[in-house]
C-alpha cells in the first residue's frame, strides 16, 4: 500500500531532497520524508514501516548531520513538527523530541531555572541532543535529563530513567538500540534569572565570536581526542582554509567544515577523510567523527 494513501492526514513528501533541511545544505533525496505531529502519528508510521518491512531513519533538525549524496532509502521521519515544551512542576521541563534545544534554554530562563545555560547556543533538537549527549562549555545534557520517552522499532512505548540511557561523551544507548525519542523531561534547579541570562549572554558572545556561523556547517565535526584539542591539531597541521570542492576547513574555527561554494556531501566526507589521514600522519592521533554520517553514496 502507498504511504501517501495510507496516511492522508500526515505530511509526507516523496523523493524529497534532504539538502533543503540539513544545516550543511547538502544531501540526496529521501524516498519518503514524513513529518509527524504527535506520538500517535509516529506510532502509526512505525507500525506501518514494520509491517511493510521498510527501512526507517529518524532525523531531528539535521544540524550535526551529513546525509550522503545518494540519499536515504525507505522512510525518513523528521521530528521537527513535534516541538511542544512546557513546565510540568517547579523544577521540571518537558519537551518533545523535535523542539529546539535553544528555545528550551529560554523557557528555563523564563522560569528562573538553572542548569541548561551551557546549551543556549547548541542548534540541535531535543531528540538529537539526547541521542548524541550534546554538550558545550563544560556541560552535557546528561547532567539535566530525568527521563526519556521512546518508541521502539516494534512500536512499544518505553520510558528510560537517566541511568538507563548509558550516557557518556557524545554517546547514549539510543545509538545502539535505535529507539525513536518522543519526549524528554529535564530536572533543573531554581536560580536567579538575571544571573542565568548573564551566563547565556556570555556564552552566546563566545560562540558568535569563535564559530563560523555565517556559513552552512554541520557544527563540530570531530570528537575531542583524549589529551588533545581537535581545533588546535587541525590548525597546527596547516589545514585551515584547505578546501575540497565547495567544503572548506573554517578559517575562523578549525573544528568546523563550512560550505563556502555549493559543496556536496561527498566534498564533506572527502575532506573529513583527508583531515583524519593528515592528523594521523603528523600526530598518530585518530580523529573520530562527532557528526553523524548517514545515507548512500552516489552510484
């Protein structure tokens, strides 16, 4: 049965270029791109995909992501329509997986709740932030997560407490289990709104002054290797400004690769591989990607 006919009330796009959605402005087409509005629509799609034995890929807002130029087969769910957030008790905020992490930090500020200031400039979704255990400026989302509601690929709704999520540096259990994150509850602390805003303003200034926000990028490309700073390794290797196709190692921050001239995803992955090979040759340090790379190569 045709997906579009089966779910006329859900926004579904066929053969949709993912370059329209990724922060790098690169990536091939999705066979079907689905935008569910609530967990019931997610459940319906997941069960249909399971029954039809189709491939299923889940995206947040595609910020720390590279989709290869061959695109993604099967069904791609994009959670960006599931973006509600609210305060559910004095110190707890709840957000759906497609909600903006940055907007959640402002909701926390509105309620004088502290603990999320570090995330005020992270341009990811709530689900993506949990999946990657996103962090910045000494903080990680694992420090403030209470519970995570998910749906399994078999259509079962489950709740994970913080210890069940097996958080570590840029890692969570969801990278292994492939559950779809539906919503998250954050446990924060009462704070002083003026101090919270001061810290958020300070971190926003740092980010704007140091990161190449004027170009499309996938954010921080590599994990920090133990005992080193990634940006300094790349900078010391003389790679700032190095370009393959339209992808360039940022001259402003060597940990970023920016799209300066209609780059393709292949330009990105080729440049990543070149950086990794160069740093290994010069320093015998293996750079692991923080950015998630998915999809198929061009035939």
